[in-house]
C-alpha cells in the first residue's frame, strides 16, 4: 500500500513538473521602463486620439479666423422685360422690349467691431425697342457701402467671441492632451511595475521550488543512510507540488501583465509572441514628501484643472454674447459712389470717373421683440452653464487635493513597509539557515524547514509588493502634478 501511494505521488509530481517546465520554457523579451514609455508614446490609441483632437481644435480656430477674410464676389445676369410705352392708348398693341445685361464685381470684409464694408463696381447695358425712343444705354457705378450694428452685436466682445472661444478651445485641447499623456504614462508605469512584480514574483516562486527540491534531495540522502524514514519525504513532495502550482500561477500572471502593457502600447497581442519581462527593478528609496507643497503644485500645474479654469472663460464669453441679444437691433447702413449713364460704354465710365453723378444712401433699421423670451432664455442658460463650470472646477480641485494626499500618504506608508520588509527578509533568512542546521543535526523536521522556507518567500513577496506600490504611488503623484512628463523625458510637440 505504501509503495502504491508512493508511485501515485511520484506520478503526480512528474505531471506537475512537466507542466511547469513547459510553462517556464516560454520565451521572454526583456523590456525597460524607458522602452515601455517610448512604445506607448508612439502607439497608444488615447495619445493618437488626443493628437487628432488638437489638430481639430486648430482647424476650428482657422475657421473662426476665416470670418474676417476678404470676400470677392461677382455677378453676371441678363433679363428681358416687356412694358407698355408711356403714350400707350387704353388698348395698347405695341409693347416695349427691354433687355438688360449687368456685370458686377465686389470686395467685402467683415469688421472686428461687427460691421461690414464693401466696395463694388457695376457695368450694365440696357437695350430697348421703344417705338418712340429706341436705343442702347450703358451704365456704370462704383459704390462704397458700410453697415454696422449700433446696439445688438456691437463691439469686439461679441464679434470676436467665436474666435476667442476657438483659441481657448485649442488651449483646452492642448491641456487635455497633456493630461491624457500624464495619465497614459502613469498607467504605463504602473503596468510596468506590475510586470516587474510578476517577473520577480515568478523568480521567487521558482526559487521556492528550488529550495523544496533541494530539501527533497537532502531528505532522500538521509533516507538512504537510514536516518529518516520513507514517509519523511511525503511532506517535501507535497510542498514541491504546491510550489509548482504557484509557479504556474505566477507564469499566468506574467502573461496577463504582458498583455496589459501591449494594450497600452496600442499593439495587438500575438498568440505566439514572446512574453514581456521587466528588465528594471522598482527603485528602493525613501523620498521626502511635503504634502502642502505637493497639493499647491498640483493645483497650479494639473492640466485638467487648468483646462476647467479655461472652461470658465468659455462660459463667460457665452454669457457676454447672450447678454448682447437682450438689446434691440439698431443697424446703420450707408453707401456712396459715382455713377455714369451714357449711350456709349466709354462715356459712361468717363462720367462715373469724373464724379459727375454722385449717388448716396443712408438709413437705420430697428427691431425689438416685445417679450424677448428667446434672448432671456439664452442668457439664463449661459449663466447656468457658467455656474456649472465653476462647480466642476471646484469639485475637481477637491478631488485633486484628495488624490495628492492619498498618494503622499501611500508613499510614506510604503517607505516604512519597505524598510521593515527588508529587515523581515534578513531575519527570515537567518531563521531558515538555523532551521537547516537543526535539521541536519536531527533536531528539526522537514515541515519546520519548509515552513521557514515559506516564511522567507512570503517576506520577499511582501517586500517586493511594498516596493512596487511605492513606485506606483510616486507615479500617481507625479501624474497629478504633471511632473511625470519631465521625469521620463516626454516632450509634447506644439506645447
């Protein structure tokens, strides 16, 4: 019965060992944190979308600037009309046929104060077959016209509102890109340190398996000389099987963390591709954190908060534009210019050029909605949008302060954990060495040695986790203050 059980255990261990060997044989590709950031900057989908958003904002600014472009317009028309002559009897048989052909050319431009100025030239030909006076006449005119609002829509504050808003929106897009870059770098750094944890955790698990296998070798040697019974190897074989299972789990974790990074790189996962393995180890240091200074730095430099503050300016521009619509419309329009009217085209031009016949016009147009509910509703909506923008900025300030304080507290705590964890590892190693010595002297058991081995590996894992969490908290804090870009040498073009 003992032999049968022993063969079953050996067969189970052989199966587990085969699985672990196949899993551990997978090819890995070392990756540094700098390389990870470079690949994310080049391929991350969120960063590429932000570049498109910045380009779109620049295009919208160009569109807003285009409202003040010089406009060239031209018109060519011809028409044929039939009218009765002035001396026509009550029942008139003869009608006058009038054919008019005109060509117009103009230059116009909207003014930043809200008006429009236009210079236009017109040449026309009128041919009539009036029985009393038939013939052809040529007309020519040059007209300078000007129109401008005097109340509603008056001034640069309203007219340039769209241009100002488009420029602010471009700044907001740039800040959004900067914030997105900070967040992506934070995610990449955190994912990288998780990969580093998985890489070193796998090494710890394999080291624990190697220790158990070495303990089995020692035990089998002692069984061979009669110092231990065959059953003394069972506990070691059980520990080996358990640690092989832990190695397989650690290999799976490394695979998953490798996928996390590849997704941040914007790269499709390849089924047969090598696993990524962290070439850099998380730094073990004790940074000094000044919570008040970090909070002030984050409130001053955080791109998202700066974008929300710019959003207040957008809302203020909307309020100013909406309040302008409360005013009645009072527009002034005027035109002046010489005209010519002669049977010959050259004579017509000469008459116009000599200012022999000067024409002009001027007028006012007034409009006042009695209830004016549209304008009042627009003003109320714009004011509420401004209130909402203020609330959003205030709320994000509270969230940002909370984030910074949490990250600073996490760093302070993990620094302590790292220091204590280092001592714990040292003591666990001393205990394991002492337990091995007792086992060799016959004063300890395999279970005691395996327990001390497990204590050592647990201490190493806790130290590794504390170190990783310290580095992740530092990345979170530097992202909140926008220092993460400078820390890793990332420069955003166009900023």
